[in-house]
C-alpha cells in the first residue's frame, strides 16, 4: 500500500499503521504518511482513477488500506456525489461561479459515509469485529449502517437530546444505541475513556481516527476530478472538529504534489455556528489554539466545543489567505432556505451554516467576481426538519375550484 | 489532601502498568507536581513550558479544568482527576 506509517503532527515521531491515534511522546495527533514516489505517469494515474468504481474506492491508491481495492458491490460504498453548478445561487449573491458539492447524496445522507467506509474497512484489516463512535448524529447513522452492511456489531453513543430524525435513523440499523446525559464533549470524553479499556472495539473517531480522517480527502479528489482535473479558487467547508476542513486541504495538496492537478490549494473558508465557534473565535483573535466552549446552537452536527483539529484548521485558513467565520441560528435557517430556493438542494443545519457563511463572504466583498467557488454541503435537510418548521406559509382548501380561487384571491402574492 | 489521578492507556506503560496514581495537593497543579515527584518521566509527557500541553485534557468530576481555574483549580478532599488525550472526536 502507498501508506507507510503513522506520524505525529507535532513532533514527527513515527509509528506502524495500527489502531493508534495519539503520540505517546507528546499527545499530538497521528496522521497517515504516504509514499507516492511510484506515481510518475500522471495520465496513467488519471486513467486508473477514471476507470475505477463510482465511489471513493477509485482513490484507493491514496487511502490507508492494505488489501486490494475493496469490492464495490459489497458494504456501503460512499462518494461520487454530484457537483452541481449553482448559477441561481451565484446570481442571488452577486458572485461569478458557484458550485455545490452535494454530499447529502451518500448512503446515509452525509459526508460521514466517506470517513466511516475507510475506518471500518481498515478496522477489519486490523482484525476488529466491533465498531463504535461518539456522535452528534450523522456519524451515528453511518456507523450503525456500516456495521449492518459489513456484519460487525456496533455501539453508538450520542447526546441524549439529539434530533429525533437522527436517533431514528440510527436505531433502525440494529445497533447498540446509547443516549448519554450530556453534550457531545461529554460523550467524547466517555468514549475516549472507554476506548482505553475496550481494546477489541474500533472507535472510528478515536483509536481509528487517523484512518477515518483520511476518508475526507476524497471530497477534494472528487471536486478536482469533476472540474476536469482543475482546482477551484475557493472552497467553503463547515467545521466541527476541523477534520473535514483540514483533510480537504490535504487532499488538494496531495493531488498537486503528485502532479494530477496544477496550482495551489484553494482559499479555504471554514464555517461555524456562532453558538459553537471556538475555531472562528480563535481566528478572529489571532490565536493559534482554540479555547473550548459550551455549545448552544441549532447546528447540533457542528456542536463540538473542544475541536481536536482546531489548531490545524487555523493554520490552513491562514496559509491559504482564507478565514473562519460564524453565523447565528437565524442566519443558519435563512441559509437552508437560500440553498433550497436557488438550487433545489435541501440541506441540514450544517449546510445552512456553510451557505450562510458563503453569503456573508459575498456581502463583505471577500470573494472576487472572477472566482470559482465550491461550497461543501455535508448533510441532508430531512434530518433536521425543525430548522425549517414555520419558515413558509401554505394554503388549505376544500376540494373545489371556488375554494382554491378564494384562497389565492385573498392571499398575498409571493 | 488525598487525590486520585486516573491515567490514559498511553501513559500507563511509563508508570509500570497501573491505571491510576495517588497524589497530594490543594490544586490541580500541586497534585500533578506530587505525581511528577515520584514519576519524573510524566512531566515531559504532560507539560510544555510549564503548562499543560495543548493536546492533553484534565477533567475534574467530568469538567475540563480549562472551564474551571486551569491548573489553579482547587481540589476537594478525595477528588478524582482524569487525564485524557484531546485529539479524539468528529461528530
Ligand atoms: C453534516 C456535518 N457537516 C460537517 C461536520 C464537521 O466535521 P468535522 O468534525 O470533520 O469538522 C459534521 C460532523 O462533525 C457533520 O455531521
Ligand atoms: Zn508527538
């Protein structure tokens, strides 16, 4: 495999590719390192990717798996989601060119299927038979579904006050669903403790985190491939732990390094909800670390008060002349409506955050009119229905022409 | 004051395989110092420039001490401190 070792992001210490996520010297996070020296013929590599399956396994050469390319017609293959040109959204915001990467079009309707597919496949290679996670919902859905598809037992721990849709869409897969009385950071602490004692469990976002995180690179691989092997000028991405954001940067960088695409990593804009914005606050204050916060926001899927990759997200935003901004609950609701009304894509609160931050950047003039911008829509609107309840009016009529005409005669035209 | 310090798996090897250590002190900082007095190797693993490393979390009764008074947080008799890596998570 192209993956060679796990390497500490802080002090550079190397470890073998096992179920390990923390440097035992400095507690820094471990990241997968690769050797892509063998990629010398770029057109051959492009053909190899394009001839691959319609899912993330087409990028097998850039993922940390030992075995052959996983079989496409088994498991729960993720990725190859649509990249849609959103001219009506661009026009509404006075922008030149906007694209929507619609990752709600994954098997369990969020980008989490990418990271879980990689983590679960690697977990099996390492001999685990049980999957587990701490989740605010989307990861819960995906871990439970992958457990079912791969025939692995699963334990999913969530905050007890999660949206009903996300709870139901997890339990249905026959997982061990555990509601923890506390917020996500409490659940995460509990799982970190549990993972020390349950050595035969693969916690996808704890002891399998280096592999899990690699799955997010496939978002940038796909964007580049879908744009005809080109790099967009700017990408807007939601941030919870900051893993997706930083790995999208890493994905572009890797494709640049091997010569599959030419240019620089795009300007990277991170999006947070004001009610949980430790990374945006640190960006604003010029800090290189994040002060943990207690989340209060309708964007529960982004409600991580203590973001593990916060420092790296700050580095990436600064290195690319981007930023990390936040929007309040009202702006998030408006963002969901804006995306839905101009593109036909109905996203959850996290996508409302992303769209609202795009709008904010457009309004402050941060985006040039000649820029090609991609927004990464990471989740599905049907999972957070409360966010749009009462946000529009409707008509109720008797089944007669008179009643119909009367309703519209009296109604304010919209 | 008798304090219990629970260690993450990543540190247990360093202290001969035990999952927790006994400590003394009126604050989190003092309790950790008393642990370092008998297990000097732990200081470097947990501290950088005299403060907690940024990827180390310490909890008192489930609360991150960064929400309390940091290393100056006062400890009640019999308190239990839990040390955990901070790099987990992603929802
Ligand atoms: C829909 C959605 N978007 C974005 C994120 C952010 O991901 P990360 O933790 O990698 O920053 C999450 C979950 O964490 C999510 O559920
Ligand atoms: Zn290290």
